[in-house]
């Protein structure tokens, strides 16, 4: 199974960073499937927050451009 978002090494690093004890007890395909589900669950919220941060930054430089950006891009 190929993960759409993360490499096999990424998944292993996340697994080890979570301090789980036994990587051998988990099937790689199951871990990749789990990672896909985690990413899909949080992706929209992450994108929404990133957009807000971007608009806030643009607003600090030019309020009219930020207003136009918000109108053009809208909310997720």
C-alpha cells in the first residue's frame, strides 16, 4: 500500500516518536492506512488555519490586499 501523504520512513518516525513499544506487532499497511485517516481527518483544519495565518500576515502588510484575498479565496 502506498501512503498518499507520507513515506514509509515518515510513518516509522511518527510511530517511534509516539513512544509505542512494539513496531513488529503492527502491519505496515495498517500503519499507512491509519496515517492516511489521521491526515484526512485533520487536513481541512490545518489548511483553514494556514489560510488564516497567511491572510493575517498579508493584512499586516496591506489591509486592502488581505480583504481581497479573503474575498477571493473565501473560507474552507
